[in-house]
C-alpha cells in the first residue's frame, strides 16, 4: 500500500465501526523481525482471532515462530477497549497500556510505546481487507524492525 492510495481513502471512522471491522472474520498474519542491516532474525506466520469479551475485545494471535535454529508454536494476546467515540486503547494481556488509536488519524496511525529502556515507534496502516504494522525498536541492546501484515481471509 502506498501513501498515494492511502490519501485517496476518505472515511469517517468511529470506535464502534473500527472495532466491528476488526471482528469481520479470521485474519492471516505474516511477521518478520529484521536487524538494521535488513537481515531476517525471526519470522512468524499464523492467524488472528478478534472477539468480544466483557466490556472490550480480545486480540489473539496464534501461529509458528521461526528463528535460524528453531521453530515453536507461539501466541500472544492484547485487549482492545473503547475509550470514547474517537479512541480505542490497546492493552497488554495484564491490562497495562500499550498504545491507542486516535481515530482522527484513520487509516494511518503513528504510535509510540516506551518499554524502559527501549522505545517502540510504530506506523499502522489500514486498508479495506488488510492492515500493516511497522515497528522500529531502539534501545541500549535493541535495534530492529518488526514488520507485520494482516489479511482478512
């Protein structure tokens, strides 16, 4: 997806529509973790299930994580919570904040997360049946990118 194609999307987005769009079905996931030289360190492929629970939503990824030496089953979970009509918070499984979507920015979001001593800077782009995340991670012992593509099945 290019910036030109994003700029042609004219959408008025609110929290309920945003969350409903994520709940439309099962999503495939491909993820690569690359060092600053572009070398692939880790790959993940699997599926995302997004469903209602209580007063929020569960974002559950399951798949296979591959490194140069091993391959293991992997999963992770986030909680999505509507804050108001224009904001959705993303929380870690334990309820601690990760980042939030300010829906005034839809379909392109710039988000940050400080995980002392590391800084995660993300760019998230939504399209009709797909979205991508691109995280740059920098810290005393970290310097890599996490590229993820989600496609509606």
